[in-house]
């Protein structure tokens, strides 16, 4: 068990050379990712003024994970994870550069945008389980909870800062410049990955015949579903991902149709959510321990639900912003708390497959939710679908709250 908490836990984790290099590249890459994500959403809104299309674009980005996760999780357990990450980041560099060129040339259409977003979604479905599974190879076990928290902090600090940079770039030069910015950040992360040095046993899976993959997939999924701690956590993640997580993809519609704001208003909404998530990441990173995390993650579901209900209930833009701060904080405590608990309890031999399933739910389920909520918004507006999803999350909180002690017993084990 890691006895360090607070700044000391973060400092000790960052003393690990490989993790420190990974983190520096990760900071730059995530900043570019959030610059591009806001630009994609705003470009889709500008091209169509349609909530349905916002849902389709989000679906195009996230849904490939559902289709490919069974395969990509098994791949993550048998390949050199560092090499695979370098390949996927190079492909994402190509995608960002293509978006930049086509947009700056003025030939981008909603169909081309959707095709490139699908391409990015396919690449990311291979990247995510490898990116999650490689963390334990970069730090010792006692620093893993803090390392995952730091990763979350980086991602959500970028979610806070990135949209503001994106708004400035879009205002000054258009969305094409935002895509070019993201392409440049991939170069920095690829350089960092090439500098990391890991023993082959720390970054590679076990070599097994390819024909075994279907059986391995089923073994991994049965393990996760039957595990009395991991299984319930995946249920919580599924409901939250479908019913609450799509708020991020629908923010362009809220900015334009509900609050009558431009790209600056969208940046403020997105950054408010990111600020809350960043604060949640800071809190989790300095916490530095797994013990006691289960009831915290469960309680965060109730906070998220109430925050989204408050967000949809107000017509005042300045009241909506703090509601999103609370929602962002709760969302990250749920997602990162669950990831930390699962990483702590999972059998290392099938870590890639289980984290692939986690990634499939975390990226794929919001695609389904965004598609449904986006379509409903064309008929009933943006508020009611989000509010209805928040109410459903309250029911899953009641279910999980009654089981929190049993779940904690299975997940908060000491290595």
C-alpha cells in the first residue's frame, strides 16, 4: 500500500524516468486533442446547425471502439505496447493534418468530416487499451493509483485549457488552424514515446497463436463480468457513459441553441466542465491510495446526476457554468476512480482485455448516448434528453450504494 499522499505522492511518481517522459508528451498531446475536439464539434455545428449531426459525429468518433474493442483488447495483451502506441499516434497525426489541410482549403464537408472522425475512432480503439495497460509498466505498483490520477489531471487540465486555445485559434484563423495545432502536438508525443526505455517484459504481452484470440476474448470478458467487484463497476460505467457522458458532445448545441452563444460561449462551457474534471484529477492524484475509493466513486454518481439536472434546469448561462464544474468533478472521480480500482484488482495476465472492455464502454457507450440524445434534441430540445439521463443515473447510484461495501472488499486489495 502506498503510504504517501498529497504532493509527496505526486512527486514520487514523477521521479520514475519513463513515466516522467511519458507525462511530458502526454501533456502536450492532450492539449492538442481538446483543441481539436472542440473544433470538430463547432465545425459540425457550423456546417449543419443540427443536433442530430452533432450526435452522428460523436457516434462516428466513439462507436468504432464498441466494434473493435474485443479485438484491440486481445491485441494489447500480445504486442509491444510502446511500439503500438507510437504507430497509433502517427496515424492520428495524419488524421489531424488531413483535417487541417482540407479545412484550410475550404473543401471540408460534413461527410468528409465524418469519414475522418471515423478513421480517428478506429485508430483510437487500438490506442486506448494499450495506453491504459502500459501505465503499470511505467511505475511500481505502489505509485499506480497516483500515476492514473496524474494522467487524469493532465487530460482534464487540457480539457480546461484546450477549448480556450481552440476558441482563440478559431476566432483568429478558423477551425483549420486548430486542427494544425493538434497535428503539431502529436509530433511532441511521438518524440517522447521514442525516448522511453522499457524492458521487453514490461511493455510486451505474451506471444500466443492468433487463432486463440476469440477464446482469449471470451475468457477476459467472463472474468470481468463474473468478478464481484469489476462487474458492478462496469455496470455503473455503462449507465453513466450512456446517460450522462454525452453532455460533452452536446455542448455545441447548448451553446448555440439554448444559450445563444458563439464559439467563445462553447469554450466557456467546455472549460467549466474541464475545470471541474481537473480539480477532480488533482484530488485523485494527491490522494495516492486505493483504500476508500469505492464509496467515493459511487457517491460521485449522485453528484453528477444532481449537477446535470441543475444544468438543464437553468436559462442563465452564468448559473450553468458552475453546474458543469460540479459535473466535471464528479465525472472524473467516477471514471478515474473506477479505472484505478479495476487496475488494482485485475489479473495482470488479462489486463489488456479487461482494460479494452473498460475502454469499449468508456468510449463506445457515450456514442450510443450521444446519438440518441442528439436525435431527441431535434424534437424536444437539448434539455430533456440530458435531464432524463441524469435521473436514470440516480437509480444506478441507489443500486450501487447498497452494494458498495461488497464491491470495495473485492477491489481495494493490497498487492
